[in-house]
């Protein structure tokens, strides 16, 4: 909530208030009789002038602020404000209500009204519990005054308090693609190192922003649940064209949102290979199911003639690997059960480790042709068989070109 930006007035105190009598018999007396708030009130040394208000016709002194005062740090984000009631000057009693206002100090030194409400007085003291959560780790100033209908008494001097830091949701750090990197995938995996998050933060999401050019402001945004293991991976749903892109990320659990990370830039280029993962880590598996489906739609005859065991051709497999390698040369053929003299007729590999891929077993195995043999019922698929293969005690092995 951002309301009523106040002006900086140097060493300007709260504005003096002038009043007229509540009843005609009190006519000429204009003494405001507004005592100072008890303990740590902000008075003549305050750097900001708060609006004195209108209809200052109620002949009653200002209430005294009792709690919180003296810049104390409160225990939660919804403080209870307590005042000593103001008593009417010329009548024994009156049914007063009290208005409360809370201002937050801004980074630039200004103040913004963030909350205001009224409550009916109770004997001796009146309290009001704020019905919204204030921003955590903030500096606040509050004041109060008596009211009857549209008639207002003078504002109290203001008192200050601070809200605690209850939840930590730190900003993530871009990890991959590294700043300035060239990538060939048109839907690159955006990987961040998670920021510090306190145990009481609950579910946290990482929000990504990706934009054309060198700055990431106002671009397309998408979210991913914060991952375990210290990193989170997100993928923009639409393929990118060739060119320069920039991205950044931030974390949020709903009530608390971190700052944006630094901006990182990458270039989508034709061909090439995805950058190596950090030591000890695996690159994530790109999902190119849509490419395989589109290839099948355009080449149904090649898909239907893919059972090599019945004299079929490699046309569909070769074209699939060719198109994938235009995006990322980590794609290749699979040596069936690790035997490179027998390439798989329906499974391809993606090399996820650093270094030369040839003959390596650090691969994801993806089945791209369903029911390849016997022929006649082939269909495009995208099934990760990596764990299944491992459970069967066999391995995949990367090879390119096909023997």
C-alpha cells in the first residue's frame, strides 16, 4: 500500500494545530492543550511534517502514545497500538473514537502512509491491533487523535517502532547459462543457485524473467518451484530464436519476495554444444518431445519404415539426431547395451557430463520411437529410459556418427 507521500522539511516538527470550541459557550478559547506523547515521542527534531488534517474542531487534547514507542522492535508484523485516552476539556465525558495512522520510512528518507483505522475508546486506555501485516524489517512511525463524527482533535506527537525479520527469502544467483555463454538449445535450461531461505519460509518459488537484448526489464516471466540440492532449474515454454537474451530471477514465498538477482546474458546460436556442468553436477535433460512429434507429422512414411530388423531404413532416426544436433551436439546415437557395433534403432543419447562424449556412459537414454518392431504400429515418443536401463543392469553408451 503506497499512499500520501510526505515532504521533507528539514528540522520541522509536527505542525501546530489550532482548534475552536466544541460548543458555542466555549467560543473564544483556542488553547489546543495537546500534551506530548510519553516516552520517545518524535517532536521538534523530526525530519518530516505529517498532515495536520482537517475539521480540527473537537476541543480535546491529544492522546498519549504508550506502546510501541522509542523505536522498540516489536515481536510480529501486526502490532497492537496502545494510547492513554484523551479527556474532553469542557464536558465531563464524550463518546470518542480514536484514529490511528502508521507511516513507513522509505529508503530515500521519505515517509508513506501504510495503514490507518479507527476504533472506539475503552476505559482509561484504548488499544488497536493492526489488521494487516506490515513489511518485515521496516522502520515505522505512528500517531493518534480523538474524533466524534467529522470533528477531530489534534494529532499526538508521533512515536517509532521497528518490525522484526521473521522470514528470510534470499535472492538466487544465475548459474547456467553463464554470463556471456553461447547456447544452441532454443529452450535453454535456466539454472540458479538458491539464495538463503529460512526454515519457516514454507514453499518458495523462483520467478524468472527473460528478455531480448542485454537488459532483463519487463520481459516474459515464468515460475518454477525451488529445487532441492541448492539449485533450481526453469525452462521458458516458448522456443527462442537466434540472438542475444538476458535473464534474472528472484525468490518468493508469497508474503516475502527477494530482490532480483544480477542479470546474466546468453546468446542462442546455431549448432554448438551446451556448456559443461559445474564439477560434480549433471546437466538437466532437455525435453524435445515437440520436435520428435513434429518430425513424425512431417515424415510419417519414414517413421513407419523404421524397423531395421525388417529391412527398414535409418531415415527417421538420422533426421531426428540431425535436427537435435543443430540445437546441441550433446545429442547422439546410443550403443545398445553398451556395444557400439550395434546402435539402437529407437533410442538416442544426451551426454550430460564434461569433456568428450565419444564412448562415454554418462548419458540420458531417450526412446523416440514407440513399437519400432515389428513394423506397422510405430509412433513418436519421448520416454526417458535411463533409470529403467540401469535397473536392468545394462548401460547406454554415446556414439556419433552412427557406425
